[in-house]
């Protein structure tokens, strides 16, 4: 694989002479490398990635979205952050063809970004302030893209957060039950059925014109923010493959789901699984700080519901995958996806039970 990277790196418009190229990072979707060049005694570093086409089947459309989004962000940042804009958005590197991707001898797609110096990434929250900074970065990301000119971005993963469709997929899995696993998940299935009315709420509000469509990240976890290594500021939102048209509440909901309860995704002790209100306060405060006046009154009034919906949706996905024999989510042991579903449904309950209090936090921010 490193040999492939050595060959393809020459097809991008870099600076200087290649010094080294090695695997980089902890991501598990794409194959990622750090390429180091030197020119005139100056070191330049780049991130090189090979697309995982089992997930992203149309890399040119993904890169078209990313180039449009990052170009727009760059123009905004040049006026608001003139001394530091280079570190606050990804910068795709063109290939010699002029496209922002290249293909190897096997027809696989590759891309390159300029490396963001002085940054740090985290696999999980290490302190509450990181929740605020991550949420502020995602809020600012949405605000700056609120006026992205037409045409509409490509839907690179159709129906990614279409909760009614996720519910239908779960129902189909339950009807087929190919491995007779449903009997092991009766309480979880019952909860999923009892909460079916959750599924269409946000899409209904959107269809009524009460919630606008926005450019959304759709994978708003702490792992997708670069922080300043010295100050701890949330600098740059990364991993833009899932950026598509969506609803702002999807992004806030996924932040609350992934950062509002600092336990493992497959935590066995459900007594440890609940929304931590101090963390929720940091998330809501950071997000509202970053998004500013870009959010509508209805969006602000539904922040908690966005978290409820995304936790419920993710629980449906884990549970459906368990019933079908774990074809989508990788597992380390039998029953891991069922345990993951239990965690998501427990978070859903916690959010529902504390909805008024959590919304009160939002109202005073």
C-alpha cells in the first residue's frame, strides 16, 4: 500500500522534493498517509488519502462538495481571520490534471490536503471545555456556509439522516429476522416501536417550512475537529466526506449523542449512561456561540429534540444491524451491536426524561 502512495503522490501539485511518506492517524474509513516534502530548506507536509469506495461510491461528487465548501469557507475566513485562515479550513491540493483527485493504475481514487500545522485531534473528550470548542467549531461551520451559493450540494450518502427510512429498514430487519436474534432483544424492540412517532418530526417541520435546509456535516464528533495544540481552541472541522444538504439539528443531535455522555459506545453498565447536563451546557453554549444569528427560533427550540432523534435513529441502526447478523458495523464480540443499541436507547430515554430542563439550559444561553 505504501508503494501505491509513493506512486500516486507524484500526481499532485505539491512543493519541493518528497522526503518521506508514512501511514498516518487512527481513522478506519480511508487509507491515510502523511507526505513530507522539502523546498529551499522549508518543510511542507500533506495528507494523502485513498478513498474507501465501499462507502463513498462517487469520489468525484464528494470532492466537488468539498472543494465548493472549502472555497466558500476560505473566502469568509480571509476577512474574519486574516492572520490564521490557513489553519481554519481544509485546503484540497489539485492533481496535475486540474481535478482535486487522481486515480491509480487500479482505478482507485486518491486526494490530498495541506497539513494543518500546530493542531491536535482527540478520539474522546479529555475535558469539558473541549465539548464547548468542538460544538463552537461546528456551529461556526454551519453559519459560514449558510449563504453557500447554488447549486445544491450532492447527496453523497442519500438518506443519511432520514429517520423514517431508518425506521423502515429496522422494521424490515425485524420482519425477516434471518438469524432468529430478535428474541434476544425484546425490550429494545419494544422501545423502538413505542417511540416510532419520533421518526418524522424534524422532516415534517422542514416540509412545513419551519426548519430550513442547511449545509450540514452529518458526523459531528470530537474526532472531526482539529484543536490548536497550545490554546485548545477548536480550529477546523475536518472529514468533510459526509457534508451534504441536511438539517442543523442533525449535527447538534450527533454532538449531544457522541459527546454528552462520556462512556464507551458499548458500555455494559447502563446506570452510567445518561446525558450529563454540564457537558450538555458546554455543547449547547458552544454551538449557539458559533452559529450565532444563523439559527432560527424554531431550530433553537428543537435542539434537545434533535439529540433525542439522533440517539433514537442510531439505536435503530445498531439494533437492525444486530438482527441481520452485523453486516454493516464491525464488531469485536457477539452481541456488541445489541449492547450499542441499548446505550443509544438509554440516552434517548435520558433526553426525553430531562427534555424540559435541558431546553431550559438552551433558553438562558
